[in-house]
C-alpha cells in the first residue's frame, strides 16, 4: 500500500536554504525591505543620526565604577595606573553621555512641535553608551526614536529606550549603514573608536562626493577636545589631501544648546 508523501517545504520556508551562502542575496534584500516597510508603517520620513562610542557611560555609572576601582586599589587588588586611569577617563567622558541625552531631548521636543508627522526623528546605533543616551533623550522628551542595532560578539545589545516598533537588528554592516544615511537629514558625531571613525569618514565621503542627494546634511562633530586630539583635519588640508572648503562640511561644537541651535536652524532652512 502506498501513502501520500508530504510535500517538501517551499523555498521561502526552508530555513536551511535561507541560512545558507546561496541565499545571502535574499537575506541582504530582506534587510532592505523589512526596515523600509516598518518605516513606512510608522510614518518615519527622516532622521537625525547620533553616532558615538558604546563604551561611554552615564555620569552616575562612571562615578560608581571609579569608586569601585579606588576601593580595589586601597586594598591592593588592582594596579594603580592602568585601571584607575581608565576609570578616571570614564568619568571625564561621561559628560558626553549627558550631553547626548540633552541634545536628543531638545531635538525631539522641537521636532514634535513641527507640522508634519514624525519629522527628524532621533536615530542611533541601538546599543549602549552614546547610542543609549540618544534614545534616552528622545524618550525623556516623550517621543519615539530609532535603534539600528547590529549583531556583534560583544558590546552590542539593544538599549531599553528604543521605541519597540523601531528597534532593528542587522547582520550586514553595509545595510545598517544604508539605513543610517538614507533617512538622515542631519548627523551628530560624538567621541568614539574605530566604529565611530568608520561612520564619520563614510558620511563625510558621501557628503564630499555628493552621493547624498539632499539639499544639505548639517554635520556636528561634538567634543572638540577629544576630536582635535584624535584627528587633524586641518593637516589633511595643508597636505592637499582635502580641499580647504571641505573643512566647511562639518562644525565642531561643545554644548547641547549650541548644537541644537545650529541643527534646528539648518533643518528649518533646508527642509521646512
């Protein structure tokens, strides 16, 4: 006696296939189409993107860490130089966390008062540190915000302040970067490491080469003390590696109020 055979899975239900190297282009396309659908559903037209380190803590957390290290040093359980120096540096860097919260709060409160649904929404990389601070500031203002997270072996887990329906998890860096840039009408770069430098240089390159087909994307590099120690843009111009006019593609700023005044004015002038 013969029995009817069970039909095989359709290709789009075959998880073994979908997770294989042969289906990579499908997965890449999914990381374009699924966010596109959600942004449309949520009425997100454009964003103000915040970049910065995942390692920068809030003032409270940094102060707590310093106390813990000092206690360990007092009982001889830690080397005085390296661990204590890092904890002290963390306290100094914590001002950028607090400034991010305030700038994101100011931007969100301002954008919520504009005519037009959900303009200039705060967007971060979705993780801890400066990213958390940006989403936190938007939340404190009573607004929604975007988190474009990415799966990494360390550091990167979604922060609790991202709006649930705008919390994304990416596998491919280049698709995550696409969504950072595609909706961005302004960019703020806070202190950070390799990842932040990568984002800074990529956005600058796109603006310089006019691959971002928008009227203007105001760019704030926040924290002149840090960035002037890490990078030398003026030196690039002196060596002829960039034009002197390229130095006008961004502005260094050091207070949330100054950055807010510049960004809101530029956004009103160019997009409202």
